């Protein structure tokens, strides 16, 4: 089942602070969820992102989560402009959403984010992935999603089912996959929006394994094979620039298929 996310922009245009160029990325301090389930992350000047359940005990596709941006001084837009972002993490114990602990300020607006994490369990293993959904808050228009990228992913896949398998695998009875990425500022585009640099690193163990292949069909492993290696295809950098026609960020070159690491 999927969960819908209601992104409520509480941006008071008339009270926007003077924002300096070039854009900057500030760290938010994440506050643990309160008794009523509100997750809150704030900058030192009390610019805050909040996530709160729409109603207690809600489960299923009808659920929504209210996400708001509060300006310094507790100011909010009385119009409560709403943005519904569908298709985020499914409900239940295997999914979660929380504020991205960063916020990007640029002249005339903000980029704030929601981290959506999904996980699944396998027989003797499991996998998880976290996706960052970046939202633009620009004066004079409703907020809108501009970028969705994987932040992290991991998988542990069972590879031994008998003593014979253990011997063939040199007692390394799981294939392990790891993916980590960062998003950084890289200047300002002609449209006045920040330019973003996405950097990722993907590794696998033991050696170059693949979730699309049967590990037991490969040759027996030796002790020297039991190493963690970097996947060059999924360890990459891309520069994302805002495309006004698409109202979204696009990479300078196409991104590779890294579903081995990024799909639970």
C-alpha cells in the first residue's frame, strides 16, 4: 500500500528575509517525534520543517501526512497553500518519512526535503532504500517537487542453504550491497535556481556480485575473493540544473541503472 504526503507550504511571502546570493545549504537539527507524532527540524534562526500525521492510527492509501515550512519568528501563511505528493513510502512498520536535515536557501526561496525510507525482509536477509524528495518554495506560486534521488540503499541476500553451499562460498553466506549518496551546492543557474551536485558510491561483497544472478552458479569462492569492491557504474557524479520548462532538475548526463542497490 502507498501513502500520500500532503506538503503544506507555510511561506509568508511578505515576511521573507533578505536572502544572500550565492545559495547556501544550512543544517537542520532534527527533533525527535513528539507524543503526537510531529517530527520537526530547525535551523539556528528557527526556520523549521515539520511533518505530522493527518490523523491518529491512519493506515492505507487514504492516509496523509502534513509537512510544513515555518519561517523564523513562527510566521505562517494564513492561506495554507497545500501540495499533495503521492506515491511515497508505503504505510506500516517497514516505511517512514522524516525531514531532510538540510535546507537550501536561495534568493527568493527555499528547497526543503522529505526523506522516505522503505524496507523489506527476505528469508535470511533484507533490503532498504531512502529517497530524497526535494520541494521548491518560491514566492508567488504553490510549492512543487523538483527532484527525487536515492540517498542510500542496502541489501543482504542469503547465499547459503546447505553445508555444501557454505563450503562453496568460503563461509561468506550473504551477498551484501551498499549505496550512499550526497547532494551539494554547485553554483547558481541562469534561472536563478541553485545548481546541485549529486555524488554516489556503491559497493558489493564478496567481490562483484549481482542480484540478477545466482551466486551459487559461480565458481567456488576463495579467501582472496572475500573483499568489498566499488561498483564503478554506480559510483558517479552528476550535476543537476533546473529546467524551467520541466519545472524540475535534470542531470547533465543520464544516470545509470543502480536498482541492485536502490530497490528494496
